[in-house]
C-alpha cells in the first residue's frame, strides 16, 4: 500500500520503527495532491510549511525528544479554522486574502501534537451546504465513481467536502471538519470514510469561523475508527477562550478500542428510532441499515425499539435557528475588518452594500435573509421562539431515549453521493440530505458516521451512531 493511503495508527507505528520518515510520508501525500488536482480539494496548499513540519518531526524522533500523538502525520485543515499566517477563506470571496494573526485552538493542538500541515481544504461557503457546491473556489469532486456512469462527477457531501474527499483520495491521513447540522457525518458517509462530531463543548470553537454558534462543533475525518479516536482526543479539551467549552476531562478513546469487536459490543443496548424510517429513504439505504442491525446482534448487542417523537420538527427548527445565528454572526463582514472590500465606494453605505452584495454567494445571502426575517420584531415569536421550544423537546427526546439504550443506530444520509444537478434546483431537496444528522446538533450530542457498505452502483453508504452527551 502506498504510504499516503495508510491509516494514522499504522503510519505512526512505521514512523516509530523508522520504516520511513515523516518527510517521505509527506512527500507521498504531496504527490497525491498534485495527481488529484481535478478533485479541487485544496484552496491553499502550504508545501514549504509541510516539509518543515515533517523535518522537525523526524528530528524529534531521531534525537529521542518527546513525541506527540500525531507526530509526523500529514493533515489537511478545513478552511474554516483560522491558521496564523495562512490564508483562511471559509470558502467565501468575502474572506479572500484574509490572513489571520492567530491560530484556532483546534489546529494549535494538532501542531502541538506534532501534526504536519499540508494546507487548507475547501468547504461550502461559511459551511452552508451539503454538497460542497457553494464554495467561491469551485466545486469539490468526490473521488468515488458511479459504476455505470464513471464520467459523472459526484459531490463529496458538505460542507466539509474538501476534507472528506482529501481523506478518501489519500491526499492526507486525516482532516479537520466542522459540523453544524451534519457537515462531518454526511460527507464522511458519501466518501466512504469515518467522521466524528463530538458533544457540543468538547472541542473549542475559538478561532473557527462561526456559522451558527450554538450548533457548530469541530471534529475529525479519518480512514478508521481508531484513527478518529486518536485524532479526536488530540483536538478536544477545555479552552478558557471559548465560553461554551466544557471543563471536562478528555478520555483516551483510542485506548478504549480493544480490537476485540465482540468484547467491545457485547451487551450494549442499541436503539433503533421508529421515526427515522421515513418515506424518502432509498431501499438500499434501508438494506444497509438492516445489515448494520443484524451485524450488531451477531456481536452480542441487544436491539431496542425507541421513539424520538419530535424528529419531524428537527429539520424545520434547524433551518430557522441556523440562519438566525448565521445572520448575526455574518454581520461582522462589512468590508472594514476582514478580507475583501468592494472597490471605489461612493460612501460608507455603498461600501457595505457592495462588499456584502458581491462578497457573499447566493446561498449565504439567502440564509442571511431568512435569518433576519425570523429574528425581526414581527416574526420573532412565531418562528425563532417556536424553534427554540422545539429544540428543548428534541433534546428531551434524546435524554429519554438514552435511558433505554447506550447508542442509537440510523442511516447517515437518505442515499449515496449524487451529481450537482440532481439536487441543486430545489433547495429543499438539498436540505433533506440532513434529515438524519441535524437532530444531534440541536441536542448537542455526539455522532459518528462509519462506512457500512456499497450501493449496486458501487458507491459508499454510511451508518450513523449517536451517543448520549459526553459519551463519545
Ligand atoms: N447542510 C447543513 C446546512 O447547510 C449543515 C451544514 C453544516 O453542518 N455546516 O446548513
């Protein structure tokens, strides 16, 4: 197997045994990045920084200095995390040329653990989307091909589509993502890799470009569950710079995976929510879900039927709460402080209007309009307050469900990867992609997507595992 396709766990083992160096591993990733430019994963690559990081890691290993948990591992960063001295765009024109003076807590923790920075990967603009087709830097392409129509370009999911495609194509060994309504779990499923969104408050949001602050959570993509565990424990932890960061110990999840599947699963109670058996679910998705249930039973899990009665309100509540918070968060992009400013303004109003009018893309502008509408004096009670009430009911659904089971198993997405024109005509079609994922953000619980099988067309499908708060 080529070095760039190794798991993080395996690569660390080989680096420790000096079977290859971090410089060699990094160069293999960079070759793959060059060979797969057609996927359009990276907005900014940082080749010199990567080689310097790798050399420093090799020196640490050679001189017996202390070695971090990700020492020498080449990683990609979603372009939503601020990186000191490296352009950070959030996939938007309005942040073109913005070079932060500071480093996000999540990425700082990665560099402290010895990770190698390959560069910044694309995402939907301000993380709004489910297909990575709203980025101002072009669409990202899924490395998977439809068996009967291999020339058809498929989406990698979104909003963290650059991260998922880069990991799936072997351009890096892991990548960061953010998940506000499914943006880690959905692209992980569509590209056949693992992705975890931890409990809200586990990973610091400091230095991450905000979309909807009460829902946003950083997380990880990798090619195995063990890799995700190791990577996640590296980026989580209390941060006094984020007032919503929880002061909780971070368990060493990577040590909890014994390698003996039966031992790990036996006796666990797995909940199957009846409300997730929706009409729009494809037969092949249902089949994969049934197979997942059967497999868990074989490993000794007990399957329990559960109910999450307010499920049908999750998507509407999300599409009120997320735009409301986004409209407020995005008010800061005024042409004065960050990145782009429209040229030759006639006066201050003209500068604001044209900067925001031309700096933001269509999806972002639509969400700002919805957000300001639901927050306006006349409609606040009818929409925003109602959605907040629903939020509490959805939260209670999960708290009650986890009295009956240890984890919940559902599909991650209604179907497999699709082409851009299949879903971009009707925004509601695209919003339905999140039907299984948004509830976890609304309730703040952790969720993961794991590869679970292929469709008849040879495309990956993922299953989602949801846990109780702090029970990653
Ligand atoms: N697809 C959802 C949206 O468009 C979720 C995005 C996300 O999790 N960042 O809002």
